[in-house]
């Protein structure tokens, strides 16, 4: 009887651990919706910009819209590499409160009231055109959609984010969407500058 009980408890624990590594259909749908909305928001913010508007900088130490989009493209490519390495990353702790981390990402990352300095590898060079950077961003974003749709183990492993701490695969997807939403707000701030070119 004791042996059978131990076996049952072991199987139950393994089943619970496996379940913890799966996202729900609702979460997958939410992630896809957030990716699509943030992509569409960025595209809408830059549609029809002239070369002068792409490269306008409100001040010497502020990014132009072209530089913002280049930063987004660089970031998406870097995180795409993280996705590829995720299956070999450390296992996520069994007691992680994923709901709390998800909510933190969705509220904190898009919030422009707190400024964060981009690390050197993610700083734009200013040498790429806005349309070229947007094209690169969209291509990599499509890879993120594929990753979200096809990966069965989005909760099972974590990789450290320099600001947000350990994130699982699904949380990295949310972070990408929130990050582009954050910088779309920055683009709108540039466009609202009183000296922004009319055309």
C-alpha cells in the first residue's frame, strides 16, 4: 500500500510539473493578440513618414524614429536567439508565480514614466534607414509568432532579463510585445514635438 501511495504521489508530482510547463490556450491567444496589436501599432505610427520625419531628432541626445525602430529590430533579433537557446536554459522553479510575473511585464514594460538606458549592444547605429529597420523588425516578429504557436514548453525554462529577472519563454514573448508598445509611445512623442517636420 505504501509503495502504491508513493508511486501515485510521484506520478501526480510529475504530472503537475509537466502541467506547469504548458501555457493555456487563453494565454497563447493573449500572447498572439498582444504581438499583433503591438506590431500593428508600430506600423501605424510610422506609415507615410518622409525621410526628414524618419530622421528628425527632438534633441541631440534623443533618438530619431529611424533609430527607435532600429533599436526594436536589434532587440527582436537578440531575443530570437534567446528563444533558440530556451530548451537548454535552466529549468524554471516549480514555485514560480507566473501570473504575477506576466502581470508585472504587461504593466511595467510599456510604462514610459520610468526611463531605462539601453545596453550598448542594443543602441542603434543610426546608419540604417527606418524602412529597412522596420522590414527587419517585421521579419523577426513573424519568427516570434511561429515560436509562440509551435513551442509546447514555454513555461519550463528561464533566462535572465537584465532588468526584469528570470523570464520563461512566454514571458519573453510578452516582453517583446510590451517593449515595442513602449517604443511606439516614444515614436508618438517624437511626432508630437512642435518642431517635427510637416513633411
